[in-house]
């Protein structure tokens, strides 16, 4: 088989991996957009979602109800994180760095709880779908990858739709621009924040279920590296901008895959971060990021 | 009167201290201590716990028969978390504790080799049931390996690929660890020696989850069988993802991936994976069947080959102590060196490099179980 086929295959490998990063990255972006806070617990929330889906499937819920139950539960976890730790900090008017450190702490708490409940070893996750392989232009591509790509794309469209075209989305954008003014206009800012955390948790659960279904395994620490890469994808695309996250995810996924192919497996993790640094040197707000508005 | 009281109290306290000290020393005379140093927590806890369980089981069996040299056998546990620094600290601790006769353990070769200089220096017998790096026993004459050396295992793996599976286009995937890199290098040489073709070699870092770039390369290179120098946490997702692209691919693993966890994790995708094994738990040999039964009833899981090697390692140490008639480490060491121990992994002797020598069994996964492949 020719080099072109290999490149095409690797491109598709990279795009489906990238879409997965994009799904996690929107979670960072959503919360950052509203609160200007990097929510480092997001990676663990993603791992939590995957574990919940595994648990519900093993309880014979059926795949779709299991994922739905996991989405709701993980969404509630997102809200809980905000209500239990971040909201009290906001009320006290503490510094942003306190909230940031809190999210790192929460990340470890969730990860350790998962270890206590489910054990620290890697566990099997049932296959969600399998339609065999297809040949496109001589390249062999697993349909699972195409499926992940399409499902992620649809979900990202739905999320963008919610933010762009619904009433709550309008409220979210208003809070994003100016929380105080939004509050004065009669928007319940706390409800908007709660909804955002729910959406972030729900998207993490979907990402967790899809990725675990593809790799057929889950483990408590799965959110760490995936979370870091998704975060860099979000920053790369311009954090707070949803389509930026998608583009960033794809760049990270494709560059990682090509690094693994041509430079060897040991460099794959470094390349994503290298690209991030290079982009930030040229465009400090990310590829699609808006210039920071200094609020007085 | 007051002075007399003070002296009395002082005397009593001294008496107390002395008797307790005496009790201590007389007690430790009746005990033979063997240390187990292995990862008891973390990613490799499964292996370390296996060591601990197996060694405890062997000790219990001896204790039930009255111990060794009439003394009770006691196990001292150390958790090295499969971390070289932890291992070096543990070796330091064990070396400063004069009562420990031998150490069974350290799991990964790299971790073992962080600890061996100390054991050699202090003259403590160290048998690793898992280290497979060629340099491991080169540290000195107190260091023994009750595991196969990479070269003999790699040869067995390549022979399975060529003779049992009948494939000549071999792909190789290895983890970037001390063990993985040297195994890959040796495997490459053996593939060339035995007249097969190495179509591609992929290296991954331990903990890799996404193998799609590696699979595309191996598959495009036309690999018919992939020899995987990695543990179950790599082999399982690799097999799963590879079979989604090419359902006909065959895998040959190494003994450290030969574990029930592999089947639990890869399920139907583990079918047909072959291993060269030192120990097969489904064997009909009464000695092996008995060990498997006892282990399973006590710990609720079947022993892996590394676990069996840990069990035999303990057997070797205790037999050597008995033969030496003393717990003097230098004398016990000599007995270990010339032992011919017939354990659950077969008849074990140590060669001039203090590496164990015994034949391989070929095992494959069929219908969710390991089965022996008759040659």
C-alpha cells in the first residue's frame, strides 16, 4: 500500500481523536466563557462520566438509557462542584486563583473516589457499536472512528445551537459579556452558571462514554492526560469560543497522530503542547480568541 | 528510705527493660524472616499482590509442617509502587535489618536494578520472580532470577509466530521501558536469525491508550502477526483496536501480559493471543493443580505465571535454608546456586549467570480461557 493511503488513514485517525478532544475541550470553554475560570476538575468529571456509563451498562440498563443516566448524573456532579465549592468562593469575593486551585483539588477528590469505588486497575468497557471496516480510496478505516467523528460533530452543533439560538444561551452570552449588567437586566446569573456546569458535565459524560466505547477501557486516571490535551486544544482555538475548541481539538489530534507515525510514540504527547506554545507566541488569545476585554 | 525507694524503682525499670530485650532476642531466634518487595498499590498492584499471596501461601505450607529448621517463617512486606526510588529506599531498609535472610521481588527490571546494588553489597539473597533484563543478575552472586531471560523467551515467542501460527511477516510493538526496548532489540535479532521478516517496529510509551497510528503503520506494512513486548494494559487495548481494523491479525505476547486481566480487559478480542509460558494454571499435573486449587480457594483468583514463579522462589529459598542447615546468608546462597528444585513451574536450576533454566509451555486464549497448545 502506498504512502498516500497511510497518510489518509493517519489523517482520519487524527481527526477522530481530535473530535474526542474537542468534545472535552468545549467543557473547558463553556465554563471559562461564563466565569473566566479554568475548571481543572473537568478531566476527572469526564472520567466520572465514563465510569457511570460503565456502571449503568453493567446494571443492564441498555446502552442508550445507560448513557442518558450517566449524562444526567455527571451533569449533576458538575452542578454540585459549583454549588459546593465554587459558589461559596464567589460569594466571598475571593481571588480567581483560589477557585482555580479548588478545581485542581476537586479533580483529585473525584479521581480518588473513583479509585476507591471502582478500583485502581484498568477495567473493560463494553463495545457500544461496531459496523466493521470500510475502504475509502484504498485506506482501511474503522467505522467506529467515523461514528465517533459524526456523533461528536452533531453534539458540538447541538451545543453551539444551545448557546447561539436559545433563551438560556442568550442569557449565557449576556453573563459572559457582563455578569453585573445581565443581573440588572433580570437574568438569574446563578441559574445560568448552574446550567453551564450541567452542560459541561453532560458533555464530559458523552465524551467519556464515546471514548471508552471506542478504546473499550476505563480507569480512574483517564481524565488527566486527555484533560490536559483538551485544555490545550481549548486554549489553542481560543478558550471561550466553541468552534475554536473544535478546531483546536482537531489540530491537537492530527498533530499527535502524525507525530506518533513519523517521530515515534514517545513524542506524540509533547507535540500537542509544542504546537500550543508556538500558536500562543504568535496569537496570545488563541486562533479564534477574542482580545481580552479589561473590565473596570 | 527515700533513696532505697529510688533504687528499687530504678532496678525494677532496668529489670523490665532487660527482660523485654531478652524476650525480643529469644523470639527473633525462632523466626526466619523473608522479605517481599513488590508494587502492592498502583497500576502494577496486581502483580505485586500476586507475589505477596504466593509467598505467604508457601510460607503457610511450610509453617504447617513445622517451619524451616524448626523455626517459624515470617514474611516482611514492602510496597515499592514499582518505583525505582522507593525500591532503593526499601533495599536500604532491608540491608540495615540484619534479620532478613532473603528478598523476593521487585517487579519491573528497572526497579529491581535500582535495588540490587544494595542487596549485593549487604550480602542479602535477592530472587526476582519477574525481572527479565539480561543485566539484572550481572550485579553479583547474591542476585538470582527465577524468570526466563529475555533472549530465551523472545526466541520462544518468535518460534510461536513462525511454527505454531505459520506466519513469516512479523510486526513488533514494544513499550519504551528498559525491559521493552531490550526485548525488542533481541526479538529483532531472533526474527532475522530464524529467517522471518520484520515488517515494522512500533514503539509506544507505557500507558498509551490510542494505538491507531501504530496500527495503521503495522497494517500497511502487511504484518500477519504482531509480537507485543508489553504488559496486558497495552496488549488488551492494542488487540481491541487492531481487530477493529483487521480481524485476522494474530498476536504473540510475553509472559508478563499472560494474565487473567488481559481476558477481562480485552474480552472477545483476546481470543487467539499466544504466549510462551513458564506456568500454566490449567495443567493436569497434580502438583500444579493442587497449588492452583489452594491459591484460588484462599485468594479467589487463579495464580499467574509470575505468581507461580514467586511461589517457587519462596520454595527455593526455604529448601536452600533447610539444606544449608542454617540461616547464614552466605551458606544459603551457595545452596540456592546449586539447587535443583521441582516446583510448580517445572524443574528449576540456575545457570552460571544465576538465571533459572526450564522449558516453555505454549498457551493461547480460547473461548475466554487459557488453554495449553500441544506442540
